[in-house]
C-alpha cells in the first residue's frame, strides 16, 4: 500500500534581487513530493539552490509563487506566527554548522529546542542523548565536545520535538569520512525509529549512494538549468 504524501510542492518559484536591481531566479520547481517516513537525498552542486529550497519548505523563506503543503497544511495560508508554530511542531532542521548555543550544555541545548514545540521534556531529552552515545556528556558545553559529539547533540536536538519531517542541509560536510558515515547512519536510524521523513541535500557521492531515492536538483529545478556560472555565491548566502 502506497504511503500518504507528507510533502507536496507545486509550481514553486523564488528569485532574489541583486544590489543592481536584477532579479535572478533561483528556484523553479513544477512538482515534487515525498511520502511520510520516506528518506530522500537531493543532489546538487554549491549554488544550485539546495539551501533556498530547504528554507522554502521550512517556511523560513516565502516563495514568490506556488504552493508547499506539509501533512495537508498549505504553508502559504499561514501567518508568520502560525508558520513558526507549525515549523516548531512538525519540522526540524539539521545544519552543517550545528548551530549549538555555546553557553549551554548538551542537555540544555536539546531542552531549549523543545521550548519551541510542545515544551521541555527532560526525560526524553536524556533518552535522545543516550541514544546518540552522549549519556556521559549531558553537562558538557559545545567547546568541551569533539566535532563528532557536537554533531550528535545537533541530531538529538533535531528529533526533540518528534518532527514529521527532518530537513538536513549538508549535515556531514564538516566531518571526516568516518564521522560522516556514523552521523548519517545515526540520523537515518533515528528518523526511522521516530517515523520521521528525511530530506537531505548533499553533493557527496559516498553519502548519496546510501539512499534508495536520490533526486537531482538540476532535474527538478528549471531555474538551475539556466543559471549562469557566476551566480552560486549569491545563492549560497541564503
């Protein structure tokens, strides 16, 4: 039996304006969808629009045109505060740079992530950190943790609100090959155990070939096909 669609995108467009007033199309995706619980990798070169697409799906950016539906909810029909609340309860974002708060412990970072959803649950936060192998590092601050351990805290935080969809933007980019494989395995296993869908963008072939479904952003995104080679730096800041 086919799984219900969790994410549906139709006629999605986004352009950015340069200081000179020129508008450059970055995203032009006619159609894209994911099923609930599905794990999908999106391949694209730097500057191809990967981060912009994730930010649109997360509701961080508003599209110029088109529709994004997550679990039946049209993000475009929500106010800014409603989008923030919807994102906190249904989505999580794993960043390449981790974005941990340096003045807080591993446990506190996970608990703070919960503040934007149903509320802090210390027992579940400890459980998540235990599952990522950090039960003996609950009171450690990011500077006291290795890069790999910081990544594990970020993964635990991403799952803290039991999201339906996890967005991952090159989450292994700052790790060596061994740690990258460990982090990927952990992220995929945690998503499966929590019933969360995973949309991960990467240009690393060793990462991509581990996914059953891999989509090429250059195929999905009509804007990327006509983008000039001097455009990537503009998009990569967004």
